[in-house]
């Protein structure tokens, strides 16, 4: 079955907000029925995230306060790209080192995800890091984290119980657990 009957065609775009992390565009689209509709699109530079799993099967996560949801969340290390053309694996390696102090001898690209395609173009590349080596962390000046080591199967169990709700962490942990079983 062809998707031609559901595709919208952008005919106009206007930047309505320039923020620190997000830029908001109002995009006018011509709908398949010929009518027009306005879409609000948050533009994001992109990010990389990594689930580090040691030789004992433990995942290394971070606890971090997230102001937008006013909660401390348990997440995999992640961060935005420094620029649009930054190598995504390089960004994942940087974030792992900064947030946990870990480096890895083995890297696997799990997938790329669109976090909230209903209103944002943010794409996060997810990686599995293995053959871990400890070092010193050096988070950004405005980043306060607690490092948490849990068996990967416990991470999966917490996801199943609804205790871990961060989308990138859920995707990466489930994919890593499947890959490593």
C-alpha cells in the first residue's frame, strides 16, 4: 500500500522562537485533501546516548533532576551534539566520559530514535558500550548527577514495572538486553 495518500506537503515555514536548545517553527502544510494545516515544530540539533554494560552485566546509569518534569530520573548517559555535523559516536564517547568517567573498548550502534515526532525533529543515536574502563567524570558546570550501577536485567525489570520512564533509556536498555542475551 502506498503512503502517497497520507503525505503532507510543507508550503511555508516561519521561525517564531529561538531558544537555547530549541527553535520553534510554524509550518503550514498542504494536506492530502487539499486543505492546509499549521504544524508547530521544535527544531533540535540532535543528541547521542549510551548504555554502558560492564563484563558482569551491570548497566551504568545516571540519576539527574529534570526541570521540565520536576523529577529526578534514572537515565543512560546522554547529551546534545556540539554542532549539527558532529560525529554521533564521538558525541556518545564524550558524554560517557563526562558523565560517568568511563571509556569503552567496544561500541555498537543500536538505533536512532525520534523522541517526539509529533512536535519535534530531535533524533538521538543510541549506542551500547562494552569493555569498560574507569576514569574520572567531569560533568558540565550546570550538570549534577549521581552514578548508579544496576544489573541490566534489573534495569529491564524497572522498565517493565514503570519505574524507568525515560524513552531513550527504555529503548537502549531493551535493545541491549536483547542483543546481549
